[in-house]
C-alpha cells in the first residue's frame, strides 16, 4: 500500500494564504478578485490553469513579470505565516512506525513544495516529492498520480490518495486509486461529476483509523 498526499491544504495550511496572496497580486495589476473568489475558483488547479481561466474569463493577459511577483509574494507570506495542518505530524509518525510508504504529489512546483514543507518542519518526513512539473498534465488529469505510483513501484489499485480538492479527487478516481477527501466541502461540490461516493473526513485525527480500514480492505482483496 502507498499513501499519496496532496500538499496544499492536506499537509500545510496554505490554501487561504495562497488565495489572499493571489488576490493581492492581481490587485497590483488592476484586477479586482477577492480572496474568497480566488480560493473557490482556483482551489486545486495548476498555476497555468489559473492563468488560462483569467485570460478566458477576465479577458486579461498577465504581464510577464506576474509569475515571478506571485512566487516572491507567496514565499514571503508563507515564510512568515505558513503552518502545518493540525494533526498531520501524528499521521506521518504513524506511517513511519508502520513502515507504510508515502509521498507527495502536488500541482504546485517543486520549489514551492519544498519551501512549504521546509517552512513547516515536514520536509524531513518525505523522501519522494512529485509535482505537476513532472508530467504533461496536472490534476484533474490522472497523470501525476500514475507517475508517482510508478516511481514508487506500486500498482494504482494499491494506492490511497489524501486530497482536499475536487480536482485532486477526480484525478485519483481517473487513476483507479482509492481516495479520501479532507476538509469542508459542500455536498453539491463533493459529489458533482465524481462518478462514485467518496469518503470525507474533517479532522486529521480521523485519518489513522481510515488508513487502517483501507489497508485491511486491500489485504482482504489481495
């Protein structure tokens, strides 16, 4: 069994901070888009997908300096305020103790993933970090999860993905993997277009038991 963690919103409590930074960066170039709208629109998407959405829906072409400005502002804000998701250290300690392999597969870039994990003290837990930069298509496409599983020498049917976005859940389902959805997601958004019932949990303290249950199910099927 392999556990694949998303990074933002699952390991590090970054989603609201990132939305605030994105909103402020857009304001600097004269585009009004509140942080809550940035969050709901861009949650779980790659930066390229966000930029494409802005071009199509806001009818703007971002200046060539925008990506670098956003990266600098994000790193600065994260360095000052980013924290790990409450309870995630206990989950990772459990996996280490049980010798259950795990990794990260995120739509964020490698530099951002490493910076976030280092800032929150989680980097030492992870030997394997996978990014949408490693594949042609990020989430909601299955490429990233399939790539991570292949690199970790694990069949897709033996992978459990921990996600907090519908985009990530769709990617896991398309990859033929089991998935658990963390956090507060509306019922309509949770099930829309997923094609299957996805188990949802709201506290990291619940995750160890859920992993145990999935692990036992996989052993029975084997």
